[in-house]
C-alpha cells in the first residue's frame, strides 16, 4: 500500500477519535463545573484540561484569564487551534477526501456529512444553546464513523491503518483523561474523607466514568461504590473495557502485526512490551508509585510508538 494513502487513513481516524475525546473531556468538565464548588476549584479544573491537552500556552496567548466559556470556545470553535473539535473534524474530512478511492461510499459520506453539519450547527449557535447536547452529537458521529468503517470496508491494509490510528489516539486520550482527575487530587493517598467530601467525590468519579461510557460497566464489574483505585484499574488495566489502555494497546499490536514490514520489528517490539506491561501490571503497584508518574511515562511511550509508526509506514509530515 502507498505510504501516502496509509498516512491519510491513519490520520483520518486519529482526528475523528481526537474530536470525540475532546468532546468527552469537555463534557466531563462542563458537567462537574455545574456542581457546587469554589471559583478556584472550578478554574483549576479548566486549567488542568488545557494542560493535559497541551494547549495552555496557546490559550494564554489569546486570552488573559481562564474563563469556562472561553476555554470551551477555544477547544470547540477556534480554527487556529489544531486540536479544537472543528479543526479535528475538518482535518479528518480532508484526509478522507485525499483517499476517497480507498474508502467505501458510506465511509466517505459519513466524514463529509459530519463536517458539513458541524459547520452548520456552530453557525446556528447550537453549541452555545446546549453544550452537553453538542458534545453528545460529536461522540455519536465518531461512533457512526467507526461503525461504518467496520461494517462496510474490506478488512485489508486500509482498514488496519484506520483502526491503528483510532486506538493509538484513544490510548493517548484515555491516559490524559485519567490524569486530569488523579493529578488534580495532588496526592495518591485515598484516605477517609468527610461525608460531604465523599458525596462530592462520587459525582466527580461518576462524571469521569460517564465520560468514557464506563459508568454502567463499572457497576457491572465491581457492584460496589465508586472507588478511585477501581476506576484506575478499569480504565487502565481491564482488557474487556473498550476504552481502557490495555484494550487499546491490544488493538494497536494486533493491527501492527497485520501490516508489518521489513523495518517495523523494533516498533512491534516496543508496542508488544507496552502491552505486556499493562497485562501484568497491578493497580496497587501503580498507585504506590503514583498514577501521574505512570501515565506520564505511558504517554511518552505512546508518542514514541506514533513516531515510529510514521517512520516505518507513513509519510512523516504530521
């Protein structure tokens, strides 16, 4: 397969997934910001979101203060921000257009319609009227894109590169999302708290789980009150949780194996080692060394994998 074609398919999927994950992160912050809390705590939440997305310097260049509405505008509508939802959906559509012949009609039309609809919705002010509803729409369009790809495309190299992009991006974003909450605690100690604190914390952890569609899954797996260490285990180490780090790396390794070439052995080795580390990790060990430190190292390794995949298979222009 031509490296340029593989490159467009890989990045089409990454940008679609990134738009969805940005919507998920914004949604969880928006929902938790509606809870009773001090202005300082609320500001810290929005600042943390920008930091985790590596957008704080870019935001500060354009805005004097961290204001929830301005952060959401920056991460949804600002076309000068390459990670905003509008930029991601536009980039996904452009990559799809460049390899129109490698996609089924349904796959192309899904990308194109999403782009046309998001522009219309933003012009009409639908995002400002109901941010939560807009974020749900972005997630739905991403689900639709994946479903159409899975349901209509031949399972050949084009399909494998598309899937690899999806799950590498998802691993990166799930790690960032977990990090937002755990790092905000400023401590890895989960000690006794007042009843009010526990109730407040319950809503925060519930929002985190809902942001990765894992609230019902948590209830089914643990049948218990929501505990931070179990949230960490579910979202990092469970192989049967679709958005967990383990599940994402399993998909990346599987798809890498399908497209391997004579120069990709080291990339496969590193991906396999990262998967093995997740398979045999224990959540109590991760908590003992610190969730933030663990996730920082994980993100470094995922970024390294992305770079190596570009060198081995793609046109290294991103």
